[in-house]
C-alpha cells in the first residue's frame, strides 16, 4: 500500500512537472506569436515579418512600425493625376521613398477612367475625388499649423500653441464631402469630381484630371479660368481643361439648372467642405461636424478599431458580408499605443498564405497595440515596398498590380544646427 502511495506521489509529481513544462512551452509559443522580431531599416522605420496561424491556416504578414517624428507620410496618386494606374513600387521609387503600401480603393477596369478613387482622395490640400458612403478615411498632416486637426482630435499634442508641428499627424474618420459652386449668389451642388459623368449629374474636372474631360456624350460644358466663366458650350464633349481653372459639365435636369444659374463672364467660385460623422452604439448617425482640411486623405473600408476597442463598421459603410468574412490579402494601417504608426500587409490566395478575414485582422492589430485602425484596398492590390523592393508576395498571377494611389514613407531631413 505504501509503495502504491509512493508511486502515486512520484507519478503525480512527474505529471505536474510535465504539465508545467507543457504550459511553459505553450506560453512561450503564444508569446512568440505576438512578439515581433523588429529590425531597423532606417531611422524611424522598423520592419518585421511574421508567419503564424489564424483559425488553423498559415498567413504571411509584413509589418512596418514608423516614428512619425522621423518620417513623413504622403498620399500619391498613380502618374500624379486623378486617373491612371501605376504599381506601388513605381510610385515609391519616383518619390524616392524608403517604404510604401498601396492605398485606397479605386476603379479597376480597362476604361480611360481606370484608377479613379472609389471614395475621397485629397493630395496637398486639393480635393481630387469626393467621398462615398461616409466610409472610413485616413487623414494625414505633415508639419501642419498647430490646431489644423484639433476639431478631429481634441487631445492633439500642441493644443493651444501657435506655429507648426515637427511631426506627422494621422487620423481615421468617417468623412462626408460637400462640393459646390457659387455664382451670382446661387449655390450650385456638385455631384462628383474628376470621374466619369453619369446621366443627370454635374461633374467638375480640375487640372489634376488631365488635359481634357474625356466626356464621350454631349452635355452642357462650362470653362472657368481664374474664377471667371470664359466659355459656355451646349451639346459639347471632351473640353480642354485650363491649367488655371476647371471645366463644369452637366446633363439632363442638372444641365438645365446650371444653365439658369450661370452666365458668360460671370464670376464663379469652387468650394469643398469636409465633415466627420459620429454614430451611436446602434450605428445610427448622431452628429456631423465640419472640419479643417487635412493635407492628404485616402479612402478605406471599413474601420477596424476605434479608441482601443475592436469596432468593425462594415454594415454602416455598406460593405458586403462576404468581403468581411472571406480570407483575402489585406492592407491595413493603425495608430499604436506608443504613438507610432503601423502599416500591415497580409498575403493570401495561395497555398503558402491563406489571407485574413477582417475579424482576425482586427484582433491581430489589437494584439499589436493598435488604438485606431482601418482596412485599405486589398486582394491583388496588397503590396508593401521597403528599401528598394517589394517585400510581400502580391496575389495576382502577373505579379504586382497597378493601383490608384499609395501611402508613401520618406525620411525627414535632419534640421541644420548652427
């Protein structure tokens, strides 16, 4: 009996040691899933590659962690125009960037309008494309005047100061744009900017679009130079866009309304206004506040994390359920607890890497310390450029896809000391 008890004690102790060892191994394994092996690529730029399981399938992930006091972020469109396609790596190389990821959603077809942003796009303070469905957008401001984004971020560093910041500020918000013209005391709403004109619409084409409007069917077209209406053309198409103005084109009832409100040689003003929307817990809109403009804005879909909590707003942004729940290559960005900015790509659509659904993506970014995060264009567009080359594996058979715009990372020049 004593031998049996002794054996049981020894056996129990051995089992306990085995359980402790197994637990430690599992803990270490779990820790390794979340602890990234970061390497410094340049001052303010850290990179990590992670290969881990999500819901039983392996995914290759590339991460960039950026110090926004040492680097700046800029949105650049393909070919530096409102339409057109170009690879992320080509854009990055043209801009002499240390890193870049593909940006917002865009029109992907073989038409002349390919590359048109499928939502808001603003570059250097100039609105290129209007918002869509109040989707989540990424706002960027480099070395802005103190207070530029304070209406969006009450806790912005430097509150109450004057002068300019020496860092890059980023925000994620649901934006709605209002674009309008004013002439002879009349306010004229604009349907869209720098995109294909549909029936019964008023669209404005700026020099960012290109040399001509590319309108293929006749409409009422108005040429503006230096805030003056210089030409009024009925049943006209494909007008030349002046470098010091823009072209207004309309069809159907919109054309009739425009014709009644403008006249040759009259003054006319083009304006745009951004508002950000706030929502209640049941996703009902409860507020709308006008904001000062950011320097650059690109569109995304949807919000993933808000104020440190996973909050995927796919329904209110009118995304499909399959878009959220299906594994795809993904590109996403986030603000981290430590103030740094995170860029992420997850490869997919291959045996080597299965891609992520948005639930797993949001959980993983939350584990990495994201307090705010959003999804960008993904699928075959997902690309990360770093230190002269593409570091992920784009899923298109032809390789890297041509995209509409990219978020580009460049090093800040050190200040001269005297």
